[in-house]
C-alpha cells in the first residue's frame, strides 16, 4: 500500500510540473487511452452529479473555441473566474465527469480540439506510460487527485 501511494503521489507531482497546456493535453490523451472507463468505473461514480457536470460543460461548449481554451486554462491554473469557482465547488468525481465530457466534446468537435500537429513531449509520454503501469483504481486516484486540485475556491455566500 505504501509503494502504491508513493506511485500515486509521484504521478500527481510530476503532472503538476508540466505547463498548463501540456497538462490539458495529457488529460485529453489519458481520457483517449482509458476511454469510457474513466468516469463510470471511478469509485463513488454513483455520487457524481452528471447533470451538474453537464451544466458546467454546456457553459463551456457555448463559448468560442478561444474562450473554451481560456476557461480550461483558468480551471487548470485555479484562476479566480466564475466558471473556475463553479468547478471548484464540485466533488472530485463530478470533476472527473466534467473532464470526461470535455474530452467527448473535443472528439465530437463541439469543444476546441487538440491541434492536429500537437506532439506530447518525451516527459509527457513517459508520464502517460508510468500512469498506464498503475492498477486501474490507482489511475483513477491519480486523475481524481489531479482534477481535484484544479479550479478556484468557491466564494462565500451566493457568489460562488
């Protein structure tokens, strides 16, 4: 257990060292590789609030592609914006669902797609390979930890 927690902590720590755009790309690549298993198989998936994740996703989807990218960057950086605060108020599992919906939107063309010429760095490829070597539940734990750290703290009161 100690070794597996060390592997999880190392994966999360390494992820945080990538640039914001690389982090977004790596999340997308992970969702592409892991497919539909990410959110439905996540522990406590039944506690996810897909309607809430979908509502936040729809807010993003309605924006221009540049605004969509800016929103994703704001969330990843933890910038204090309305959508980032709304995201910050979600449960970890609902955050996983949100990123899953974004990946689906990217595939469907309703959200800004990955640039066709984007190349993951060698370090990024190594990180994905390290993640793939973990057990599935450990992979979910890594993803949950990563997405949980994103977003801004919700504001007090009714201000989100």
